[in-house]
């Protein structure tokens, strides 16, 4: 068992039995569900909108070669410096290079899952630079030296009391459980950081090929400050973020807000087309865009699961996933948690090391049903299972299925096994629920039914004679 | 009509009453029922675990024995989804590809068959109790069966139906998942039971015995007085 599996098994066992955690997450996501349904109802036809979004993303991903070239050409035409990073390490190097070049000391950053993916903050801090997260949730988890708990709600697992304690400890503020006051404490600390920062790093929600623009959508205005105040702006994004046309945002912005947070539209929606142009009053002097692959092209090469690149990182699949809701975000040990994380992590970080996430699913399909861009999530989990078993089968499991197959294909043998089950059934009572019980994984928390004296097939046969 | 009834292995062994109820109901409606002895398992456990060759060894027999059937009724939404949705995937690119697609079109989960194929909602049943319904995920999302079971329950005399909150949320069974990740599975089951308790129902009904095994297993451990029952068992009562 590798470390990732052990970690997942242990933590999932612990968190899923934690009733306080269960209640906290149920309450938070219960509120989300109400808002989401309310906003979904405002769409003329939500299902048609999903279909349109899926088709647009299909077009974007299947013609990625052309759209990326268009995007870069148009970004460069307005003086943006575009970098291509084939791996996460390369992306970190490129960003470190810019930071060193500018002799920067302090960096302000808005939310970017791609930066989490490549551990950019650690790389920058290791090189001696200060990086401060400006999104409130991200700021909180950064102060706690934790990874985000959720793609969209990084600090969803914390109560106001816990945040107040954290601020008191780290920022010396007076305890309060008033959300506005807590926000003001963070705001006061962050405003200073915006002013002193030499460089602002952002992620991106969409990249528009037609106009060469980066779309960033956020609720706190922190990304706008991150982009506007420092002299240098860097945007890090995965190559799959491309949308063909500007008008596509008319669908994708409300869709992302609705699916992700139960909002009609996110509060701030900005488009960045390049550095400050002659005659313009504001904007950064220099604008860098880092386009990152980091094994996304391997997913692109997989015709069966290519649609996983449609993902707009709304987090809707996490919110409805009964596994996520019971084990929580940190248990996955991945940047991308929940169903989408279980699908793509094996592609991004290795199938054999991360296949356990594809097995840690009841295949209920709630994720696929909710996904606004119609990624066939739960069927991709099945495909990951198939691919991993094909690549490196477990001898014991393979043998078990082979033997079961022989039994199932020979009625007399199957009938004998059934009789044996009934013979040994009374003995099972002696060990039930103990470590000697072969069905312990079931019986430690649940009772097993006992097989009645006559099976259906036996009844059917009796009846015919 | 001659109906071929597919009683999956665990229903055969653990829940024979479910199959027996289906036979009685279909015969009462005037149909001829056959249950080929050689059909035991649909091959889903191996399929879901990723062992598609081993799954095909079992599924291939099923395909062969059912290909000439007029209509196939499956006593489980989950196994129904296997035949209807996943066989075409499983046999895609093999010589049986066409057969698998042909068979898929003839396969129905029991409640879907009654309502959508036979056009029957009232089977003359009476069940004096307060009940709630749990949607099995495969039946609900792979087969798209939301309405048939409710339409059938609505016509049962003296039955009081209460919809639970999150009826569509998974019970946590998920086949081998329940054994591979028992504590996650249990937590999911507990959430499901809590939703059902809130309705004050005496019975949790479903059209999948596997979900009911999970829920009943938890109820028994908690010494709860709430019981689970398969939809077919209710419909067979008069």
C-alpha cells in the first residue's frame, strides 16, 4: 500500500465517523443547494444550457491547437509576454525567473488552483520571497499552513470561532464571531500587502481565444487589486481554460456562478487584455501569462476521457458527492478533490498511485448529473478502474473473479455453493463482527441478512414439478 | 407476452421473496413467466472492479441465453443498468457488440417494465403503512427511472407515501465499495437512514435489494423498528 492510499484510508475512516464534521459540511452544502436550485430556475432551460456549454467546451478542447495559437498571438499583440510551460516545475521556474528579474520582495496572489497544483507558494517561499494569498478563504488556510479544503470554498471546514482564534493568534486581533468583523480584520492586514507588493499573481477562469483576453471572476475584489496595484502582473493558467469566443462568457460566467456557488453571477468579472497601454491611466507595467500543460495533453490524448478537460473548476461535483461530503476535502491528499479530482489525478500524477480514488466511489453518478459541462465523471472512474486492472491486475482479485465466474457459469456448482452458505451460516454467528469474521468489513457496523431455507431458484424448480 | 425474469444471484439467495412476488404479479397480469436456471449473475462485480475480461466470461453466457427473449425483466435496478447500459460498453469492439445492443433494448427493471412497457400502475395491492422511497442510483441515473415506482405506490390501497429529503442520495452500498471502504459506506448509510427517519415512515421501500441490504443492515444494528421492503413485495400484497 503506498503512502497516498494509506493516508486516504486512515483519514477517510476517521473523518467519515466525525459527526461534528458531518454536520458542518451538511449545513454548509445544504445552504448551497437551496441557492443553486433557486438560480438554476432562473435559466430558461438549464439542461439546454449544459448541453450548449458542453458543446462549446468540446469545440475548444478538440481544436485546442488552433485556439491556443490565436489566444497567444492576440495577447502578444498588446504587449503581453506569454510563456509556455510544459511541466509544473517549468512554470515555477518561469515565475521565479520573473520575480528575480524584477528584484521583487513581496508578492500578492489571488486564488489559483493551478498554483496549488504546482506548489508555487512553496517554491517562491523557498527562494526567499513572501507570498500572501488575498482571497479570504485562501488567506485563512494559508495562515493555518493548510491546503484549500475545497476548489471554490477553501475554508469551508472552519467555523467562525476557529477563524477568530486563528486571527487572534496570527494577527493579534480581538476575538469575534461576527463575519463582517472577521472580514475587516483580514482586509486591514491584506490592504497593506497590496500596497507593498511588487508583483501580483492571479489564476484565470477562462481565456478568450478570439480577443486574446483572460477572464477572472471573483467575489471579493481581491483579484482586481492583485492585478491593478503591483507593477507586474502574472497569470498562471492551464491550457484547457480556453474558450473560443468572447460571447461564450455570456453562458459560462452565469453558469460557473450558479453551479459553483449558487449565485446568479459572481460579483466581479474582469477581462485582462495586456499591460497598461499608452494613454491608459492604470494597469500593470508588465503582464506575463504562463500557459501550463503539466500532463493535460496526456488527458487530451485519451479520447475516452478527454472531456475531463472541459472542467471549469466550479466544484459542483464536490458539493453533491456523498463521498466528498463524508470524507471532506483534505482526505483526498490531492489538489483537486471530489469526483473531478478522482478522475483527473491518476492522469496528472500517475494511475497506479492514485487509482484508489477511482475505487473510493459508489458510482452513484450524482456528479455526472450535476456537472454543468456534462463531464461523464462516474463512468470515467469505471474506466480508470479498468485501465488500472489491465495495466497491473491484483492477482488475488483476478483469481477471485475467475473462480466466481466458473461458479456462476455452472448451475450445479452455484447450487452447491448456495447450500454451503446455508450450512456455514450458523457458524458465522459465532464470529460475527469480530476480527475472525471473514465479512468483518461489513459486519463491524452493519448486520448481514441470513439466507432463507429456500432460494428463488429452488422455489421455482419445486413449483414446476 | 412471455417474460424472461432475471433474478440476480444475491436476490436468489438472500431475497427470494422479491423474485417470488414478481412472478405472482406478472402472472396475475396474465403473462407467461420463464426463469432460465443457467442465468445467475450479470457480471457487474468484476466489471465494476475493472476486470472486464472476467466480467465478459459471465456476461457472455447471459447474453447468449437472453438474446432470443421477447422481453427481459430484471429484479434490480443495478443489474438492470448492467444489461441495459453497460453491456454495450463491455462488448464494444467484440463480435457480440450488436447482440449486446439488441439485448439492451429489451431489458427493463421491474417497475419500469410494469409502468412503461405494460402500462400498468394499479396491480390491486393493499399495504396499510406509512412508507418512504429510496431511489437506487443505478435505476435512477443510469436507467432514468424516477417515476414508475412512485406511480405504482400511489395506487396501493391504504398506503401513505411520504417523500424523504434527499431520496436521490446514495445509500452507500456501491458493491465492493461497501467492503473496500466500509466506514465511508457506513457514514453514507447513516445519512440515508436519518433522512428516512425524519419522515416517520414505518418502511423504507426501494426497487434494489442491494440498497435495502445496506439500509436494513444499519437499521438492525441500531435496533430500529423501521423496516425495509422491496417494492415488488408491497405490490404482491392484497
